């Protein structure tokens, strides 16, 4: 609820990494690892901002932020085929109006 993200290992109650205030205090409403690139995850905050984290590039801050101001985004999920090396990775966004939007991610964040 405060925008902090914690990365845990299944065998420990303590986080391996913790990023406080990663969304400038906005609650995180969805977070998902990339299906095609294990070091990348995406976070959606309550203000319809999507943060892209690539832990191989920078483990302190997100490598990109995309603001979607046109309409409130309620949730997101990722689509892709991890068994294929084509690097296709998409973000499915559910908007408040009921519309579904699919956007494809740049190859640098999608390739294995």
C-alpha cells in the first residue's frame, strides 16, 4: 500500500532486496515477472503508471516508467511464450471502462 517492493527467497522470511517508496508512495496494484526474461518484472501503481525493473541492468531503480493517463488501469497481466526465443512479451491492461488493451514490450526487456 505504500509503494514498497520486497524480493523474497522461499526459504527465508527476510527479503533479499527491498525497494522503499518505489512508486513515490502510490499503492502497487499489480506486479508480475516477465515470462520470457527472468530478471525483469513490471509493477502497476494506483495512478496508472507502469514501472519496468530489469535487475541485470539496475537493481536500485526501475529502468523505465510509462504513464497511461488517458484512463484508469485496474490491473495488468503479462503474456508471452517462455519456451520460444522470439522475444514477444505483451502487457494486457484492464481499463476502468471495461476495455482491454494489449501493448508489446521492447525486445530489450523481453528477449531471454
